[in-house]
């Protein structure tokens, strides 16, 4: 039995097809893995950026305000009652000399800045580090946004609030670092 020139060409074409398909599969897997790796690298760069800009002072101010705004202890939703007897409201938190003292405003600005890119990152890693802070700050900013009449409502940290509105329910079941417990 002899192979004809046509049989040899057909076998060669089948071999090229198989080798080509294997090459495509390897290329696609490599691309997918490098995309995942870039996503994780970008997440850790973003996390480092946040850690560089959210220091101990900001975390301590959040803890103080979280405790002062604890509804379990009888404080109104929009009120802060501090251990020294001083009271303030969410409405005054961002004003000059308000109880937020600028630290909370800076954190919200940072979260607002990164919010458009969070869908492109491994959000669970950032959520683990800052989830409790993000959820409480979101409740404060939504409260302030709700005070504006609907026809005059401007975007108050719109990127952050938009991201949190879409994602907070599914993120609640994810693990997060606990900075403070409600007492």
C-alpha cells in the first residue's frame, strides 16, 4: 500500500490543525492567567495606596465615631454621643471643626477615587481590609445625600455611593477585618 501525495498532504494538514489548536489553547490559558495575575497585582497596589493614605489616625477617628454613633446604646441614627458628653450630628461631621476632623472626609475621598476601578480588581481583598469602614461610611453618606431635596440632589461622593449601592448586599457575606464591635 503506497501513500499518495494527496494522503501525505492531508495528514500534514491534520497535524498542522492539531498543533494549531494546541497553540491556541495554550495562548488563551496564558492570556487568562496573566490577566488574573495583573488583576491581583493591581489590587495589591491599590491596597498599598489605601494603606499609605489611611493611617492610624484615620482608623482611630473611625473607631471613635463608630462607637459614638452606636444606635444600640440609644443614640439617634444621625447623632454622635462621645464619652466626654459632647454630641454632634452627621450633618456637622464634615464642617470645619466637626467631629469628623477631616479624617473621615479623607477616607471617603479615597474610596470615591478608587470606586470606578473596583470592578476591575479583586474586590474581596480590599473588602476584607476596609469593609467595615466602607459600609458605615456609606450609611453616613447616604444619610447626608437623603437630606437634599430630590430635585436639588447633587452627587455626594457619587462613585463611592454608586458602587456601594450595587455591591454592599453581596459583600456583606464576605469576611472583613473588624476594627470595632458595637458595644
